[in-house]
């Protein structure tokens, strides 16, 4: 193990790179900044963008890559030498702030206690990243509680996608610009917002990159990280779950379905796989709206961090649209749930405290009479039950006002809503 090499290799890392500004604000204050989110969503680039904005000499901006091969086999006792290597390689000015950026920090042994030690020295301003929920509030080591603030980084939003593709999305647009946006939104739903995929020039390359990303997530973040022996069973389980995106899921239903396909898996293993997939931000769950606490923790609906992942099981554009609306609502830090009653369902219930603020339905198009009937009636019923009159239907590219039964339902193109 050569700690000095691992430190020196990234000296000045990111300087001169043209990095896309994200629609993400890094909080400021006396705490550890933790950047969390799925693999290849852009956590490192956000870190580098933030690093490049800091008006300090390069010697006072230290970048450490926790996945560097020279750190393989590092032990807790080696961490003191790692810190000494920072001063050997960078020679930072102690009279100025020293920023310490550590990418994939969870790869270091006893990383929680190590960060606490560094933080308590009052010598560094610390920014770390991780691709697992080890850094999230509910999994954070106890020694870092109250000392760390999380920033969730997901693949590009549609607005960031437009910025990356240089698509005009000003308020007043020409018909040509609008057409390009709609075409871009279709690409966004099909291939998603992972930065490398967005930057790819051809559909074949986008497909290749998505396949490689998915295999890497399964192999490195699940099978290898958690020492899962039955890799074929895990992959079948994950594929089956992705096929259930935007639906209520349960371990029992999935194990029964796999059994019908000739694959035997226990419910205990299914629960374990679900937990691990959540820990790497591959799955997100949305729970039902209810005034009863017990009901709020049952019947979760499954969503993915990016609709491009749905290509591995489901080509339904309406489901992709709903998934991306979920991601956007999550990105906006809104309190969301869904509502299920006898005979109808509301995709998203937006709350402000205990009050319901808005009801949202998502469908690709309202052109079919049966779809129009289902979506509008669900909103009208939900409006009465939940005492909410702000009603919206997000579509692929339809826009109008529906006035019925003394209420107004706003039909909005999802691409336009995402740019608001």
C-alpha cells in the first residue's frame, strides 16, 4: 500500500474540467457535508464543481479517492499516516481553511470515527460522498450524528438534462424550441438522466452505457459488497422488482412470482435483497396516505432513481413518466404519498404538514375516454375525501383546463411542469 501515491495521484484533480452546474445547493456551515446517492449520478462531479468554486490555493483543497487501488487493504492504524501524507504531498497553509474532499468514504475502515476525529481537530472543512445509505441519516454512525448534513444527488433532472444538451427552455419559446424540448423529453424518459448516458452521442452507445451501469451496480454494489452467493437468484429478483415499478410490492408476492418461474427464494432472502437494494439507492418506496400510523407503513409502491433503468424490464412510457414525476417530487424535498381507496387511486398526494396541498395524477395521454374518466373521477373523489381542491394531471404533452363538478383540474405537460 502506497498512501503517498494515492494522495498525489489526485492533486489538482478536476481543475480545468468543464463541469455542468447542478440544480443542487450545497449547505454551508460548521458540519460535515455528506453527498449521497446512486452510483454515477454525478456525486463526484458535484464535489469537484464545489471544489473549483472555492477561492483558495490548490494546496488547501485536498481530494482523496476512497476507491483508489493503493488504498486496498488499508487498516484503521494506517489512517494517521494517511493524514500525514496529506501534509507531505500538499503542504497546505494552516492559516487558511483546508478543504478535505473524500470520495466514497465508506471504503475506509472505521470511517465514522475517523471523520469524527478529523472534524474535532477544527483543522478541516470536510466534504464526503458515498454510494450507499451508510451516510444517510438513519444509517449514519452514532459518532457523526449532529455533525453531518446530507445532500442527495440523483441523475439529472429534466432541467439539468436540457442544460447538458443545450436545449432552450426559457419561458417564452418558439414552436421549434418547444418541439425540440418534447423530443428531448422523450429521450429523457427512454434513456434517463445519468450524466454519462446523456452525454453519449448515439442510441447504441446510450444502451451500452446503461447496460454496463446496471451490471456494475448489481455486481459491485450488491453481489460483491454484500457477499451474495446466489448471484443468479439476486439478478432475477432485482429484474422482477424493476418490472413492478410504480406498483405496490411485497416480498411474498415477488417470491411467489419467482417460484412460478422455477426460481426458489425464501422471504427472508427477499427482504434482505430489498434492504440491500435500498441501501445503494436502487429502489425507493412510496407509502400510502393515511391518518392511521399502522396503515402508513404498509403496501409500499416501488420507484427507481431514474426511468432509464426501466428499460431492463418495462417499456411502458406511462410508467416511465410516473416514475420520473416521483423522482422530481423527491428532488424537490416534498412530503409525498399515494392514496388508495375502494375503486380508485391517486398517484401522488402532496402534504404541507398535516394538510393535503395538492393531488397529482400521471398518465401519458387523456385521449382515450376510459382514461379520461378514470383519472378525472379519481381526482374528484380524492378532492372531496382529502379536502383538497388543487388538482393536476401530468401528461406527456397535453395541456388544458377541465372544469367539472365545480372544480378545476389542470392538465399540464410533465416536461413543462419539470421546468417550473
